[in-house]
C-alpha cells in the first residue's frame, strides 16, 4: 500500500489523465488496437515504476513467438506480476484471474481492457466454460496468461505445485506454451516497503505442440514447473 501511494503521489498530475484514458479504452475496447492498448499500459507502468522505485529487467524476450498466438505460464509472486509482464512483453496478451480481483481499483480497468476472464476455482462448470472460451480465443489469435499455481506464493523462495488443469486451454488450442520465471515481484506490493527493487522476468524456451501433444496435462505442468524452478536458481 505504501508503494502504491508513492506511485500515485509522484505521478499526481498524470493520474487523472491516465484514469480517464483507461476508462475510455475500457468503454471502447473492441475499437482500439492491441498495439495502442499495450502502448498505454507500458506508458502507465513506466510512470508508476519511476514513482515507486521499481525497475523491471526482462530477459529472453526473443523466446516469445512473434506471429503465432501463445500462452504465458509464469510462477505467481504477487499483484505486480501481470504488470511486470506487460512492461516487458512486445505482444499484447490477456489474463485469466481469480474472481476476487475483478473489482480491484485500477487493475480492474486494465483487466477489462485486456478482455480478461475471471475464474471461480470452486465452480467446476464455470471454470470449464472459461477454459473453453480461452482456448477458442487463442485459436482465433489472442494471447493469454494463466498462473498455473492458482494462487500466489507467500514465500518468495517457494514455487507451488503447478496444476495440470491450467494447461487445458493451451492443449485444446495447440498453441506454444511459454514458461516465465518471475523474481522479486513480491517485493513491490506485498512487503510494505518502498525501497528500490528490481524485478526480473525471464521468458523461457516455449514448448510447441509437437513437443507436448502426447503428454498429459499433468506431465506438461511438471515440465513447465521444472523449467521455472531451474531458472529461479
């Protein structure tokens, strides 16, 4: 909360402009190009990072498919994770989030512009509908992010077990699976500190359909988790 206040205070002249622009983009989501949406996100995140003593270092950006639609599968450290990936990714993407995040100030506008889906993990039928919708949108050329741990880890040194069901959308869409290793993102919003922090985002080598077509979703989850654990060091 302290760092969010610092970000707002140091950008106090820009915040109303950004908010109004986000509202406009949210109302006209289908009329605005992905390039313009991503450019706005990057502008706002860059300003927030400067104000909040945050730096993002992105590695392996060349691993992200340049033309084919794909899905990101990162470890989950905190509320800053999605912003860190938006900061570094050259391609627009949407996200599957917990339904509890639907109404968070500011983030809810970003999620609406992204065309994000909220998932209730306690409702199997609703979860399956989301999986089917995401799969179809990826087939249609949209990129997505899913956190396969399901919830963020409270311990930065611990990566939770990846859930096989998280990969069903990717297997149905037959798209590249891009593992992403996130480091230090928990320090941005989840520690109460405003000390300078450098977040690292490592885009790892994708798994293409030809590599995983004969694997079960749990085996895919284990492979992606293994790659991220190795990158985490």
